[in-house]
C-alpha cells in the first residue's frame, strides 16, 4: 500500500510538473507557430494550430525591412556589457557585506532591494534629461550603465547569499598565508563561488536582454536592441501578428538557446549552498 501510494504521488507530481511546464511554454510555442502563418491565418477564428500552410515569408519580410543583425549586435553589447560591469562591481561589494559586515549591512541590503520596487517611470524624466546633458541618449554606453544599475541589487543579493555559504575560516587561512585582498577575492573566493557567480551572470544577462522599458525610452535607432526591433511591428495601421511573431521569435531565439545549453549550470548555481 505504501509503495502504491508513493508511486501514485510521484506520478501525480510528474503530471503536475509537465502540465505547469507546458502551460508556461505555450505562449512561446504559439508565437513560434504564428510566425510561420500568413497574416490571414494568424487572426483566423477558430485559431489554427498545426493544420495551416507553413511559410517563411514573415521572416523574409522582417529581414528585408530591418537589419536584424544590427539589433542583435546591440543587444549582445548592451546585455553583455552591463552584465560584466555589474559583476565586477558586485563581487567586491558582496564580499564586503558577507565577510566584513557592519551594523548597517542588512539595512543597506534591504535598501538596495527596495529600489527595485520603485516604478521605473518615476525616474525616467530626470534620467532622460541627464542623458541629454551627458550626450548618452541613444547610445549603447548609456544603456549599459542604466541596465547595470537597475540590476545591481539582484546581483549583489545573489552573490551575497552565495558568499555567506563559504566558510570564513578559508579566507582567514589565506590571509595568514600572506594573501592580499586582491588575491583573496580572485584566487580563493571566486573559484569557490563559481557556480553561484555563473548563475548570477546568466540571470543578469537574461534580465538585461529582456529589458524593454529603458531600451524603448532611451534609444531611437543607433543603439536600439532587439526589444525595439519587436516594438517596431506595432504601428498606427495596426498589428501585423504574423510578422510581429516572427520578429519576436528571432529576438528570443538566442536567449532560448543560451538557456537550454546552460540550464544545468543555472540550476546548479541557483541551488548552490541550499544543502549544508
């Protein structure tokens, strides 16, 4: 009886997990399917699932209208630059909070996290004026700085959590052996926290890649990433659902591939330190 109950519970959990997974994945699947339809088939009622005339005309039209690789290059530079810069700043900050805490450390961490609750539109106007004065409007440099700053609380919090799981005695032993602060962080702490750092980098890259509010408001043409590429298919004439789906598929394809190949590392990093 106990074995049957255990088997039933495992079966139920498996079915539930697959159901939730498919429910989450369905919008992506529907977007991909719609990208291979004609505009008429995309708005057909009832909806057409797999029984339609598959076509690549939307992808051809999207590429002819816009230079996809220009937007892709901007996304790679902006997301990659903000991730690298943010990680380089967050590692020593998280090290300080984890191993040299003060009475205000927790208050600082909570304050940093509270900034994520601030509506972005509330600070858009001053940042927009600041960018005009500094000549950063519609520049990849400006977006790198902005995305690095808005994701910094998450990076610091994640790294702080991972560093807290590393025994401080190891760092003390390194200091006793004459390791400098730079050597302690680079050659002792960083290698031990590689899983956590890797997952932090991956998550931050995904967040920067998907950011739409700041990229749409602080760029025009020169530094526009793939989020702007997608938004360009919403026009006063209406929505071109099939072409919009093709543009969306082209925009999410790189991050889907990255997530697929790095899922083990991401899960390993997110669970790093969960079991003592």
